[in-house]
C-alpha cells in the first residue's frame, strides 16, 4: 500500500529516478531506497498522469467511469419519480370508477402486465448499475478479459440488454395501441411491426457479439457499434410513426363526430354529451403527444450520443430506461383522471338537463363501445389499453 510519502512524490513532476551509486551510499541505505522505488512502481496506474491512459479512457472529454457514476446518480433520481408514477398508475388501473360494475373482467391485463414488467426491468437495471460501481471501487473486482469496463463481464452484458428489453416492451405496447385505435387493422401496423422485429433481431445479435468480445471497448467495437446504431434508429422511427398515427386517428374520429351546431333542435343533453366527447378526444391527443414526446426525446438524445461515440450514452440510456416507464405510467394516470371526470359528468350532467319527452342515449358500456366503431368507439376502446 502506498504511504503518505508516496503521494507527496506523486504531486511533483515524475522524472526517471536512478538508484544511487554504490560508492556514495552505504549498502543498507541503498537497499532501502531500492525497495522504496520498487513500491512506487507497484502503485496503481490511475495515480499517475499518464496521457496514454487518459486517451484510452476518454472519447470526448468525459471518461467512461465518470459517465457511469453520473448515470447512476441521475437514474436513482428518476427512479424516485418513477416509483411515484408507478403507484399512481396501479391506482388508476384498479380504480373502481374506471372498472365499472365488474372490476375483475374490466381490468386490462396486458396493460397491467407491461406496467409490472417495465417497473421490474428498470429496478433491475438500477441494481446492476449499483453493483457494478461497488465492484469497481469498493471490492476492486476486475474483468477477466482485456475489455475497457467497470466490474465483471456478466453485468456489463446484462445492462445493455436490460435497456433493450425495456425499449422493446414499450414499443410493443405502442404498436398494440395503434392497432386497437385503428379498429384492429393490420395494414396500419405492418411497418411498425417490421421495425419492432428488426429491433429484436439486432438486440439478440448484439447480445451474442458481447459474449464473444474479449478485448477493446464495447462502445467503439466494429461489430457492436452498427448493431446498436440501427437499434436506436428503429426505436426512434417506430415511436414517431406510431405516435403520429394514433394522433391522426383520434383527430379523424373527432371530425367524424356529429356537431351540435348542425341541428339547432338537438336536445341540450345531447349537446352536452357531444361537447364532452370532443373534449375527451382533445385530451387524448394531448396525452398521447406529451407522453410520446418524453419517450421520443430521450431516445433521440441516446441515438445522438451513440452516433458521436460519446461516453454520455451511459447517461442518456439511463435516463431513457426511466423515461419509458414514466411516460407509460403518465398515460395510464391521465386516462384514469379523464375517466373519473367522465364518471362524474354522467352522474351529474344528464340529470340536470333532463326534460320530459327527451330520450337520452344510454350510458356507454364496454360491450356497446366495441360493437359500434362508426361513432368513435375505437377511441373508447383504446382507453382500455392504456
């Protein structure tokens, strides 16, 4: 172990030291000095300002270990926000006002399953990041291969795969929402499904390549770099396409809805319901756009970091894996809020405008909304998948 004198010596410019000549110093002192020089040579290389070492670990001024420390801190902060939204999302999924008279049958199990999987996956990624830092700086565990990384191999292989799984889960659910909004039309989702399958293929192939990598850096590897590049491109393209498609469909449904101004003799109760429908469609567009922007923005920044071969990819990917879960939960939360408002409107509005001789439409149920798709039922059904 280095002594205090060793660190004092390191603070001065390092010059080549020569052992004293035998004629000017007793043999005992000569032996002590030689032992001292040998101990200096055994110090860790990170204590020396070696420019070759800095070039090896730095790409754009941000070292790999520094980027991973910052990424772990930001991921922990975002994870706190994620836990809050996760609890609120579960509350929205199991809310009695959202489920109606038969809660067990009206729970949308795919949404619940994806919500739980996203939370478990993001938690695992955070734990793996903490273990990697502890291995590198507390337990001094090093890789058995000549790879520029912190910690052991299986963690550095699992974490990128963990991020890819998070992205593929969210993308798959986004494609499913697009399919439902378009009345389960397969034509509209051919392109996003193709992108999703290509993303799965690149994810599996990159996982195999990482297991075969024995030296160098995973960031600058000639085999891994193009695979991760196309994966991020597929993700961004799928997000933009599916989000825009959903917004366009909801906007089209809003235009198809009959306007109360077309018939002055329309009862006030019907006019009120039509206004509520238009306001719900506008709220749905706002929810989809805002949540889609969060997810797409973090994915674009991760893509830019990877294109520039910057170590900031650790930071942007850590933010992306949490932003995916947060954006997914925000859709569930805000839809649950809209359902609560709709439930309150149905319990107050029609009764206050009720007049004798007027026939009000029955309160829509799950079965009726699935049977009639000409008056915006596909949007009503789409609320069940978020």
